[in-house]
């Protein structure tokens, strides 16, 4: 072996070692630095997602518990069943309608109950129901009409709006003439 070749081999070895150190330095400085930055931003996203998941689970538990609690604040009342009146109680219903109209400053020009010709069959073993139409002619404004209809819907009697017609009233444009037909059922 020639000492010059050995020297050359040592230089090649040193050059190879320097090349690998340079590659390791470049890899550590640029590639691994970018990967570490990406991983740290992922850690922040994962932490944020974990807190969002915990909040979501807490919200779901609150929803489930509010469904089971009957009197939770902010929860609407359960819809109660409406009762069906007897024929003898129609005058009391008309009085309740009149009281509700007075409460909302609505003038009742005319109120007429009328029986509908058809009888509707109810469930087996129950009395037959007769539908009653209550024709109302009112003078009021839009806002009070809405409040009045809502008050009628909240009455414990089963009742619905069959027809509604609104027309302007010439002397006072702030008040409207309203023809309202309510439908309810009575038993004998």
C-alpha cells in the first residue's frame, strides 16, 4: 500500500464525514425545524379541540338533564290537554272570549255561536262531538288582535281559528274591522 493512497483514503473519509455532518446540520436546521413548528401548531389545535369536545359533552348533558327536569328555568311549559265543553257551557266560553277582548281593548261588534250541521265521530265509547262556530266581528288594531288570538289559544278549551278576514275601517286607519270565526267542539 502506498502512503499517498492511504492519505487519499483519509481525505476521502474526512470529506465523507464532513458531508454527513453537513447533511445532518441542514436536516436539523431546516427540515426538523419546520416539522417541530408544525407539530407545535398541531398541539394547539388538539388542545382547542379537546376543550371544545369537553364543552360539547357538558352541553349535551345539560340538554339531557333539562329534558328530564319538569320545571327547569327557561324551559317552556309542557302542552296541556284542552278540554271539550258541554253544550250548556257555551255561554261561559262566550263570556271568557268577551273578557279577553276587553283585556286587549278590542271592541266586539257582534258575537254569534252557530252549530255546524255535520257531527264528527269520536273514539269508541265516547259521546259524539258537535262542532260550534263562533262568529266574531271585531274592531281593533293588529297588535291587539295578535295578543287576543294568542290569549284564545291559551284558554283551556279546545278551540281554533277557522277564518280570519281583516279590512280597513275608513274613519280610523289605525283600527281594522276583523271578522274572526272560531271553531270549537261540544258534547251533549
